[in-house]
């Protein structure tokens, strides 16, 4: 077997594996991120400001999530806000943001 065949086979196998993995994210034509991890996610993107005794400062809600968590849904956000106010750290918390959600679709085939 020529020495140049092995690298060519490795490159072809790598390209085939990468193509197979990418198509797992695009089950339906024109739809990205259709992987099951993303299909039912509801998350928030927010900017919060906490006020205590007239002083304001930015609030980083990710400091209060479990290690490794990166999706912040509305119930988790409300729980963190309630905790920060009830603990006396802030008198009030204001902010703005968005809620992102994938609408319900037909079951996976």
C-alpha cells in the first residue's frame, strides 16, 4: 500500500464524520440547531441592575447558577431575583432583556 493512501483515507473519514455530525444539527431543510438539546429550550438574555440604599450596580445572575449551567430560564431568573431581594443584598432589581423560545413542533421522526 502506498504511503500516500493512508493520509487520504484519514482525511476522507474525517470529512465524512464531520459532515455526518453537521447534518445532525440540520434535520429539516432551512432549519439550524434542530438538535434535541435546543428544541425545547426557553431561555432569557437579560441585563439587570440592583439598587441598595440608592446605590446601583450591575447584577450578574450567572454567579448564582449551578456550576456548568449556562441556560437561564424564566423560573430560574425569578428565583435568583427573589433570593437577592429576600437576602437583603438589594432593595430592588431592574432590568431589560428577551425571552427566547422554540415553538412546539411536530415530534421527532
